[in-house]
C-alpha cells in the first residue's frame, strides 16, 4: 500500500507537468518559414545601395509603398486576428479530459488499495 501511495504522489505532479508543457508548446509561435534567415556576413563596401540602382523617379517609391499598405491592410488585419489567443471548444474539452483522466487515475489507485 505504501508503494502505491508513493507512485500516486509521483504520478499526479508528473502528469500535471506534462499537461503544462503541452499547453506551453501549443502557445509557442513557430518560426515563419517564409521569412529569410538573418545574414551573417557584412555587406561589401563596393555594393551600390538599392535606391541608387532603381531606375524609377525619386518620389515613386513612397507612392508605391502607400499603395501597397492600402491594399495589404485587410490582409494584415486578418493575420493579426488569427494570432490573438482565443479559448476554443477543443481547449475546454481537452482540459476536461485531463481532469477526468486524473480523477480516473486516482480512483483506480484508491480502488486497488
């Protein structure tokens, strides 16, 4: 009986730590595969700047940036809404499953003793 009680005292905190770790892993954002990796080497001294290589008139860059910002604003808003943490039905059901599972494990060990 003492050995079973000892197992129960180890099992419950272990399960709680596993559940907390799984919850933290779900909330950790994954790195964006579309984002290029950071460059490790310094740019060469003789490279021309992108503005100097552009054949466009001087003010056209700002106009293009404003137009792109205007067109991409709804997409950026949708992306921001997708990343907001929300409580979903699957989260609630998963939490209830953990609770019922722990109660079931406790009832199992209580029944055995």
